[in-house]
C-alpha cells in the first residue's frame, strides 16, 4: 500500500505544471513530419521515434494522438510537397524533422532553407504549431557548406518564433553502438536516447499548445 502511494506521488510530481489537473479532453493531435530518421527505417514499427515519444509522454501523463509522417529518403522539398496530405486538418502541432537527406546529398542550402520556410509558413497559416528539429551537415562538404546549412534551423526558429531542438541526433550520431550497420540510422537504443534528450523541448511545445487551447 505504501509503495503504491509512493509511486503515485512520483508520477504526479513528474507531470509538467500545465498537465496537472487538466480535464480528460481530446488528446493533442501531433504529427512528426520527417524522413527515415523519424520513420524508423530498419526498426520494428513500435520502435520508431514518434511511437516511443508518444509512450514516453504517456508515462508523464501527457496524452497525444500521434501520427508518424516520416518518409524514408525525403528531403525538405519532398516534405513540403506532401505537406497538405501529411498534416490533416485538426492537427494541433507538427514536429518537423527534415534536412538530413539534403545534407547527405549536398543540396544547395538555399533550397533547403526555402522549403523549410514554406513548411513553417504554411502550417502557421493553418494555425498549427511548429517545432523544428535541427540537423548538422557532414564534414565532407567543407566548412562553407556547413556554415550555410547549419544556420538554417536557428535562423528560422528566430524568424518565426518557433521552438528548436538544435540537433535531432544529439548523443547518437557517430556512436557505432547506437546506430545500425549503415552508421546513419539509430538503433532502438539510439531512439531511446533521442526521445530522452528531446523530451523537455517537446513538453514545453505541448504546454504552449495546451495553453492556447484554453
């Protein structure tokens, strides 16, 4: 009995302030618009980032209706081109995880910036909240390319006043133990680390959405 009371107290304490005492209304409708990193390439469906993020949020008492709109191989331009059907009406928030394939292919950072700008503007026009996940260019294209590419995400976050998680693969990139054989896509353990690292940013993002609902 005492253990059960303690567990309840710990779970309650873990909830963010905005989630405490909230009515059992509709879950926040969240879409992860991304590429293979969020789609879960090489992993069972339940190990993909959006599903694990949803489970982690539920443990903290935060209910979300999650859609995995990750498409393997997609560039930021590809995400923009499918935006309308990937993000249905009634969506409350979108986590944008795009740009890794742009960087791997050496696509002109100007094109990546334009596509991501269009995505943020179009979602904002639909009154859908946006959170950006940053990406970092690989070193093989040189310092000039990296400087132009890496600045895209903080620039857009500042320009449009949207939250930014600076590097989606933080704590996982270049760690052989946390990546699949290709050295690019996270293992299930790698996804767990991504979820743990990104949680504070996601909680704050969902908190803003919840406040706007009131």
